């Protein structure tokens, strides 16, 4: 019994000792981390002050005929003392200081514009950070590639454009997303040509991202959307048609008419028909009336719905015919479109109801309630 108590006592002491040692280690580790954080914060403040001065200080005015290289020479003269100071540090300290300075430059890059931004871009490149970021685009970890793609955009590293185009094909969606955003920062609306040619299989999330970018440029994006309608990727073509309808710029009418008439894919033709209805350009009315009589049900239904969006009185006869001849879905679409076609459309609904109350009465009554129109005569 005494032996067991002795063993228990020894184990208790050993455990207590281990706990004390572990606690002391944690305290020391925490103290060391706090100390490193404070040291880095101090270095950050110093570099932030230095960069602020370099970005706002005056440089000698250049003559009107000076080349762009002269500007770069002035920027290099500004950053040269800092580069020399970094070079004098030990390899270990140089790594720490370069990491902190990189963070300062990226933080500044989010808010600067104009000549100060040009200086910052040059400093980022001259200090070798662009080459570092480009190398990280090949890293095996997707989050490092994504961060590099993001930072290259923030710092407007224009010589990284080709590599960012390549990153649009990265296997990880976050890398592709960051590359897309950076290309927009670097090239503006012209980046849409590259992006829309490169993207494939646009998902719902990608569509949200792309639509946000397109709506920044609105009418400026139209030529690039029109060009990409012919994309071999169906999701890209459908996205472009949707955005053209959303922007509502009538210059898209003719390309959409061409797609609605001749494109080999029925889904895309139907989407173009819907877009023409949303644009409401009278140049589309004849085509929509013709397509409302097309033998392909999906095209026919899309055209019937589009005629409702245009509210064209010229389409009333064909809408009434589709109500009489079509199935339930087409009947409902035709009645809705007639309800939006003014007094003549409402008169046609009365005619249909009187002609066959059992077939048309319930649908007309439902649509009349939805749209707030009066179909029954007093």
C-alpha cells in the first residue's frame, strides 16, 4: 500500500512539475510573440513615415520634352537610399524588414491615385516585390497564388498582365477570382475582352462577380459583351446576352437579332429573344412576331413572352392565335402578353373569354387580377 502511495505521490509531483514548465513556456512564448509584434509595429511605423515622405516630396520639374525614363530616374533616386539601407541589414533582418515594407506599400496602394500611385508602383517594382509576387503565382498553395494575384492588382503591376491572364485558368476558383479583379484594376474596361475570352463554365458566383464588374462600366462594356456573344462556351454567351439586356443599350439590338435568328443553339437563341423583349426596340417587333409562329416550342414561347415586354399592338393577332393553339404554358404567356398590349389587347382577351369561357376564363381572370386590368365588361 505504501509503495502505491509513493508511486502516486511521485506521479503527482511529476505532473505538477510538467504543468509548471508548460505554463512557464507559454508565458515566455507569449512574451516573445508580443515583443516581436511590438517590434514589427515599430518598424511598420518607421517605414510608413519614410514612404509618406517619398510619395509626397517634390522632385525637380522636368522640361516639356523629357522622356518617361526621366521620371523613372527621379523615382529611382528617391528610393535608392532605402534600398541601400536594406542591403546593409543581415539576411535575417532584411527578410523581416522587406516583409514589413511590402505590407506598407500594399496598404498605401489601396488608397493612392495619380502621380503618387505611379511612384508607389515604381517603388514596388524597383524593390523587387513584383518579381517576388510573380514567383508566388507558381506556388503549390492556392492561397499564396490568390494573395499574389490580388497584390499585383493593388500595386498596379502592369508587367504582370500576361501572368494574370494565365491565372484565369488556375484550377482554384479563388485564384481565378483574384486574377480577374486585378486585371480590371490594371486594364479597366479593356480587360473584359481578355476575361470573356478566357473564362469557361461560368458558375452562379462567377456570374455575380462578372456582372458587378460589367455594371461598373455599363455602356462601355457593350462592345466587349457583343464580341463575346459568339463564345464557344454557352455559359459565356448566355451571360453576355443577359448583361446586354440588363444594361439596356439599344446598340445591342442588331447583334441580338442576328443571334435570335441564326445561332445554332436553341437555348442561346431563346435568351436573345428574351433580351430583345427587355430592350423594347421597335426594330425587333417583326422578328418577334415571326418567331412567335416558329415550330420550335422554346423559341415560340420566348417570343410570345417578349412581345408582352414590348407591348406591341402589331403582335396582338399572333398572340391570340398562340392562346388558341398553344399548350397551357404558351396560353398563359400569350394571355399575359395580351394584357400588356393596351386596350386592343384587353379587347382580345374579352373575345377569347367569350369564345371559350372554360379554356380562357380562368387564365384571363388570374392574369387580370395579377396586372390590375379590367377584362369583364360592365
